[in-house]
C-alpha cells in the first residue's frame, strides 16, 4: 500500500484531528527515516508500509493521553514517539534524548528539514540530564523496563507530572517491581491500525 492513503486511513481510524500540513510532515519524516536507516540502522523495520503502522500510527495512538506543555522522549532513537507527537501537537515542547550520537545526528537533521521549532535534541544519558525545568510528561517506547525507566528519570518529572510507558503485552512483572513511591494510575489498551500486536500505554505517577 502507498504510505499516503495508509497513513490517512490510520489517522481516521484513530479518530485524530491533526493540524494542517501534519500528514505531509509525517510522510516527509518517514522518507528521512527510511533514507537514514539504510546507513545508521535506526530501526529494525525496513519496509515503509510497516513503518507507517509500527512507527507513525503506533506513536500517534498516544495523542489522546497527552496532557501538559512539555514532553521528554527518553531513548528516542529514530525519534519515536517524539517526532510524530511533535508534528501532531505543535504547541507541545518536545525534547528528544539519546546517548548515541549518530541517532541524535539524525534527530537534528529531521528537526531542521521538517521545521520542527518545538523540538529540542539532547545527546547524553538521561540520568545525567539537567534541564532548566522538569517535564510534564516523560515517555519511552523501547528504553528500559519500568523500574529503570522511572528510577533514571525521576529527577526530570515535574510535580504533578506523569510517565507514559509504551509497551506490548501488559507488563505484570515489571509493574510488580516498581520502586516504592510510584504507582500505575492508568492502563490504556491501544488499537493501532495495521499493527496485529498487543499495545499498552502504562501511565505512572508518584504515589501520594
């Protein structure tokens, strides 16, 4: 399937309202990701059609659960889910962090070519990151288990903020091993068009 109608159909199936020009930017991002992936190995998904479902629509499925003005995407890699979310929500300030320089080189190129003024890119380890202000939301798609994710990023979460962990099957064992003072406040089962796999968005917050 051509990625243009596939993306449009997926956005419609997710019942999302995107700003003008967002679909074109998402497709331009897909072209960049495919091009750089041949050299930099940013994702194991090589087929562009699968990239639409596995990367773009999988990231966009999180949109209804974004509340806040700032988001940190930890272990962003090829920019997922951060870049699709930044394209879909231009008012959201998105910071992409990864410790691997070749990946952040791609992220900087994508930011420039797509004109994403709401995106910042950081090269470094998240536990060492000291931004000017903490974040409303911290998300991750393939960074670490839940315990490590919240432990390494706790200093970066704003009071009242939340972690959004993107997972496959519901991670019962990881939830059981969460550190004291962190709780699961919501679990959203995501239905991603074209993706025949279990997807969950685990929402975590500091326990009272």
